[in-house]
C-alpha cells in the first residue's frame, strides 16, 4: 500500500496507532478468538464503506477508504486494489449467506466503480484506457493529483474478479490490455513486473472469457492473451532457491522474498486446480517452498520472533528490506500465511493424498523431521501427521496476529517488530478483509471457482502480445428490486468447488471425515513430545513408531496443553491413548484404560473437540 514518502516516514517506526492501548502479549484459543473477532471485523470493515459507514462521512457511495486515519499516515483515500480485495471478501460472505445489507453495498460498489473509472487522472484518460491504472482517488471520487507510484495495473483485474464473483451469483440464482507493460507493485514502491499483478491479470482474463460465454457475449482477446500471461508468470520462479522473485524488471535492491507471493497464492486459489504449480496454487510444491522461504526471511529480523524455530509460526511483514514505518510485521500478511495453509489442507482432504516433492520437502521437513519425498494416501499415518502438523502451523499464524491485536478487536495495518504494539493506520479495511477470509478458509468455506480446463496450460513458447481494448462508460447503473436467492436455489458457498456456478447448502450431506481436535493436558519437560496413538491407521494402529505428534504451541505452565487436529472417518469408533516420547526415543504410556470415542457423523458436522488429562 501507500508508500511514496518512505524516507519521511521512516523515522516514525516507534509511533503507535493513536488511541490504541498498549498491547500485552497474550496466548489465545484460536477457535474462541475467531468467534469473538468475527462480528467486530465485519462491523469495522463496513464502517469504512461510503456513504453510510460509521467512519465514512464525506465518502462517495460505494467507495472504500483504506482507513479512517487522516494523518501519520493519511489513508483516507479509495485505492482501487484495496477496494477490489475488500469487495472480493464481502462477496464471499454474501454468497455464503444472503444478506440484503451486503447486497446493497455490492450494488453501490458497482455503480461507484462505473463512475470512478471514467475520471481522468494523472495516469491518463478513460477513453485511452490508461486512466484505469490509477492507484487511488479522493474519498469523494475526485482525482488525486499528488505524486504517487503510478500506474498500478492490478487494480482493474482485482475489480473485475470481484464483480465476476457477484455476476456468477446472479446467474446461479436466475438473474441473468495492459498485461504486457510494467507498473508499480502492490506495495506501490517498485516500478517493474509484479508477480501479484501478472497473476491477477491472468485470472481476470480467464474469468472474463468464461463469464462472457455464459452471457452469450464475447471477450475479444481474453482467451488468446491469458495463456501468454501465464507463460510470463513462470519467469518469476527461482528454481535454485525455491521461491518467487516477486518483482522483476525493476527493484533490484531487493532479493525478491516478498509476502506479495503468498497473497498471490491465496487470491488465485481454486480447489479445482488442485496443487497446480503453474497457477501457484496454495498446496503446490512451489507455493509451499515459497511459503517457507518468505516466512523464514522474517524469523530472525523481528524481536517478537526470537526463539521461534523451524515449524513455528512467526510474525510476517512485507519483505525483509522494508523500511516503511521501520519495516514492521503486517496483520494481513500474517493472516495470509495462515490462509495459504488452510487452502492447502482443504485440497489435500478432498484429494485424499499429499505429495511431497524435492521442491516442497524443506517445507514439510520443518514440520515433520525425517519425512521423505513421496505421495501419502489418506489411509497412512504420515498423511494424518501432515494434516495435523500443518493445521497447527496455520493456527499458529492466527495466534501470532491475535496475540498483538488489542482486546477491543480493532486491527491496524502493522504491529511493532519488537513489542507487538499496533502501528501505522488504524482500522485498516484490508486487515479486516484478510481476517474474514482466513476465518472462512479455516472452517472450509471457499469462494466460487475461477478456473477452467485451459487455465493452467502453459504454452510451449512465450511471446509478447496485446490487444487494443475499447472503453465505454457503463449506462445501466441501477438494479432490479428484490434480487434475492431464487426459490430452491442454493445460498451458501460451495465447499467442493467443481463448477463456477455451483453453490451448496440446500441439501445437508453427511460428512465423510470430521476434524477432531485432541487437547491433552500433560506436564512435560524439555525435549519430551506428547503423541496420540490408536486402533485405526490414521492413529498408527497402536504402533508407537507411527504415533501422531501433538503441538505445544498453546502450552503454558498454568495450562500445559498439547493439541492436534486430525481428519478421521465419520462414524468410526476409535480407541486411543497418549504417549510421552523422550528425546532419546523412550516411550512412556499413560495408564489404562484405553480411551474410547465415536467420531460424529451427524449431517453438517465438520469438527469436534476432545479434551483429556494424562492418566497417571
């Protein structure tokens, strides 16, 4: 975001958000904290949308202020990128559960964008298309004429992605050119080619072509340009070091490790694509390797990450060389690190296997030492161990962010790298959107898909190409009354995204597997690990060598809890015990009797929790 005055702001690194109390580090129960934060985040996000939001006096209808902050820093502007990402999240919420208030905001956004894109600005005019690359506008919809990093070419693509999502909902309910040029990256600092921008453009063209076909229209050039953009996108991958160089053709002072790439993965997520590497799907070997490299780059440079070794979640910033406000962690990037992992779990559970390649091996070894390359079926204990470890790792990132969010639930832009104190703009709209989406993915709610069979096909030969667009003002800027879900039409978000227009919650389907969280209260010493073992393959078939390790991420002296979440067959009767494994491999079993439990199988059940104490 918003960083044209980096040098003048660099001295403000220790400044905290005005009005926010000091933050004491706290440990949280992730489930409880998410439920507590959800209504706060939703309300605060809507407060930043004109014309009726509680922080939006003077904001034009449908426009989104990045933050109510008007000084140190001044974020009281509408950014095309932020607004697109925010409404992408809002539309996901709307599709999951119909809400007339959200629908009114979506309609206001559509009308507001139709007006805004015609505003001539320093990037150019609407008639030429150049003005579409303008990064931000005054809150009243007028042009911003100050110095800025412009043009920025991801905004129009993100706006299109959000609006296509809503178009798909309308269709399901019965209502029926700058890719090859450089621009500034999503942090508004580097002039060049941005991985996030290129990937967003590819997705928007694929979706645009598909939507046009559904509506009996054509999108001239979409189908031809999209594969070449995907081809260019492969150039960002650094195979020798296992990460995406997030900006090329500019910004040579950076090493390329950037949360830009993690954001790319989650915003281009489509379960239909599985673990496809070319589109950088969250569970692809490239995306997992990149996740480790990027998050590790912050492990040693932030004081609040001190003592956190491999496999432990950390605070995540933008990029290691960052100097804006002293180069601090960002809430939205920390949530993004969690969201990528929840996305990966979603796909693994539905494919019933996990592949570990030489590319992704370092990621998996950080969580499960000794693991080797191969494909692990859902019937194996290794598969179960991976799911449990990755879920705990993802929860750890949510826990890190929650630890440094004040008790009132207000989420700023950044938090101090040494103290955790909130910093920079208060009530950042994008921060709230990032929390709402990570909460959805954690409970396995995903948005409507975007890909088709050709979306991940990379041409054998890349070549530069472009199509001259035509730009016409929108004329139909009013909406029919009562565009509510059609009778009998599904209203919820698909949890098995197989077709763009499919949504499902109309019929309740009994679960195949249920996520069971095991919380074991066990006092341990340094070097000891608590594991669970039981009578089914997912629990190791009573073989201690195949027992599932639990996580001590929530362990304190007053609450010595080891936890892990396992995906187990619904309706299965199990027996299990906990074991304590010393650093030398010696195993201590808890006392008899075996514990017994029947995995829930009721319609709609997705998770359950077992809380046990060591049987001494």
